[in-house]
């Protein structure tokens, strides 16, 4: 029984990985379940055994990327010992960059989510899920900036709510621009300096 469950889990994961390759190459609308099955080395029936549609595959792909990053935001920004609140925020932003740099799966999934997907019809619900996840991230940022204000670290005249919103917008733009440009582009090389500057102007 255990072997069967492990084999099913491996098959399911291979389908998701194959779908990511297809989504990146053809876009979600242009990808077919036949293409995904061929890329995964399984039958179309095996794909249907695990997923009812491309939308279901995309949902699992997005959840495997979004939830771990959000969990890292909660634990990294709010509970990591030995760092001030603003240091934790800076480390979270830099960690996001590190994840995109070293993890091809996360990088590919984020690129598909940003550039290869139309959030209409069967995927409209995914956009609402993204709004929900973004709200969670914004709340984590807000708590961190409130800690910074309480500890006298946040610059005078800036509220935790506005600081959190600006950082949320900064991260969204950073991710999109970073993914848009090739590895050798100066924008990527300057991303870490931009993170440091973003946090610096919030420091008292």
C-alpha cells in the first residue's frame, strides 16, 4: 500500500513538473493535456486520474509555490530571533530573491503565474486565491512594521500600514522585473542594493 501511494505521489509530481514545462513553453491556454502527458511520460488517462483539468494542475503548482513563500514570510519576518524587525523584513526580501535565484521550479512557476496565464473562466478563482494570499502577506508585513515602530526603529511620519503596503508593492514589482530580465541584466545585479535601499529609507 505504501509503495502504491508513493508511486502515485511521484506520478502526480511528475505531471505537475511536466505541466510547468508546457505552461512555460506554450502558455496555459496553449498547452494540452496530451502535451502534458507526453512530457510526463504517462498516459492521458493517468493525468485525468490525478487531475480533472489544466486548471487543477495549475492550482496545485501555484499552491506549492505560494504557500511555502507565505509561510517563510510569517516565520522569517515575525519569529526569527536575533534580528530587529526591519532586519527581518530585509532578510525576507533578500530570501525571496535567493529562492528565485537557486530554485528553478519556483522561478518557473512564478514566471508562468506572471506572464503565461490569463485569469479568466476556469482560472478566475486562482486570481481570488492570489488576492487572499497577498492579503496574508500584507498582514505579516504590517505586524513586522508595527514591531519596528514599537521598538523605535521605524522612521518618523511613516505608519506601519503605509510601510507594509509600499513593501508589498515593491516586492511585486521586484519579482516581475527580475523575472522579466535575463540573468546578466543590470537590473538583476542591482536587486539586492534596491532591497537595502528600500529598507534603509524606513529606518529611523
